[in-house]
């Protein structure tokens, strides 16, 4: 046992809206399995422009079955970006986030999820 506080487990539906999910967790998995922190995110319909803290710009399609969505759901990540300096609490929060078929938040856009993230 460590005296480090365990992050509370958070459940989302597997079919959760991918862009809303990204806006919520503010993490992006790159193709080599590195997690980046999302600094800014701007949605344009079914697309979003993401800028990471290490100034990478990514155009993301809102697809629940896309690579990034699957990687996030399955947590196929091998590390986190040094330049993004993702705080430990955020990584802990991510590792205690789970995706279930029939249980968890749907993250409807009505909920207080800001898609235009503050700096
Ligand atoms: Zn990065």
C-alpha cells in the first residue's frame, strides 16, 4: 500500500462520443503509443483540430471505432510525452478510467464539457 491517493474509478460507455471524451480526458494517443496532453481543441462538425502541449496539430475525425478511440478504450499506450509534461494526477485519472458496454457516462453534449479548452 502506498499513501498516494488512488484516483476514483470513472466509467464511460464504449459508444461514448469520441470528441466529447477527448475534451474530457484531454489526452491524445499518438501512433507510437505515446500519450500527449491536449492544449487546445476546436470542433468543426464531425472533426476536431487538436493542439497538444508539445505543439503537434492533429485533425481528428469523430469516430468511435478509429485507431485513437480504440487505443484510449484499451489503453494501448506505452508512455507519456516528455514535452507535454502530463501531470501524474491526470495519468492516474486516465488509468482509473474504464469503458463498459452497458455502464457509465454517455457524455452527452448537454453536460458541462467544454470543447474549446482553456489554455
Ligand atoms: Zn506531446
